[in-house]
């Protein structure tokens, strides 16, 4: 099964994708994660993307679609994929169709995670992860049981994304509304969109997604 998780920054796409990976052995393809890895490794793509990401704007369609194409080329055909943070423009949606066809895959579902935008800034600005295992935490909603020590791996180093500050988050929201939300009708016309309430507790959102996938 190949699915897209669609929603504004902070909607919980990454959190839900990680759960699907754990439960179903699917593969999460996050263009944001790939770009951050490219920035850290100072590859040509990373060098080009860094300033754009720091501003909260969108990296070029060609760059992100090439990343997705390369990942799918390397993936065993039977492994299901969760697209997280991609596609983000109408052009990327067109490119994804072509890439999926090339790799003998088809899109089964688009799950839109709906959220209250005023809440998002609070969610995003407070979030951080374990630098060792990537487990997610939040200043107000989910601190480790023993403050300063990761519940999952015992790591003691944590990190925050550079673009998780209020000013950049606002730009990312504007980009989402202007360029990403308009691709939904395209998928609605195909009858493959389902919606979940992203303001519900994380477990409830996961439950709703499981129900949708069971019927897909
Ligand atoms: P994310 O981790 O999905 O929030 O992405 C972080 C940043 O990476 C975004 O604000 C963009 O600058 C860039 N980015 C990630 N995915 C895409 C995409 N599909 N198209 C364009 N830019 C992207």
C-alpha cells in the first residue's frame, strides 16, 4: 500500500508515519528528513536547500522529486510507502504519479490530517527529539519520564529543528495554504482522500488511520 499523509507543519505526519512503520513495516519517505540529512552532509543538494529551509520556503520540485525517485528505486517492490511531506505542490503531485508508475506502484490513499492552525505554532515551537534515536518530545505535552533522559534509548542529548521557530513556522503555514492545500481536490476527484482529526490525542489519530487503511 502506498499512502500520502497530508497536513500543515505540526499536524503529526511524522509521528503517525513512525507508528505505521512500526506496526506494518511500511517505509516512511520524508523529504524533510532527506533534505535535513543532505544539509548535515553538505551535499550539493543540501547546500542549495539550506537557506530555503531556514526561511520556511519550499525547495524546488525537481530536487525533492529526484530524492523520492531515488528512494523508490532502491526499495523492494513489496514494501508499502508512506509519503510524509511530499507532494507539497501541484507539480510534485504530477511528478509523483509519473514516479509511482515508473516503479510499478499506485497511490492507494491520501490521508489529510486536519488541525487548528492556531494550535500548530505552539505544537511546533515546543517540540524536540532525542539526538540518538529520534524519539519525539514536547516542552508542554510530552517530556521524558526522567527529565533529560530519553524514555526509549536512555540518550541524554536532544535537538530541535532550526526551522521550528515562530517566524519560520508562519512562513511554512503560508506555503502550505498557498501551494499544498490546493492539491487536495486533485486527489478528491479520484475518490481516495480520507480525513482524520489531527487535534485528537495521538492514539486516537492512529486508530482513525488504521480504520481507514483497513478499508482501503
Ligand atoms: P518538513 O520536515 O516536512 O516540515 O520539511 C522541512 C522543510 O524542508 C520545508 O519547510 C521545506 O523547506 C523543505 N521541504 C520538505 N519537503 C519538501 C517538499 N516536498 N517540497 C519542497 N520543500 C520541501
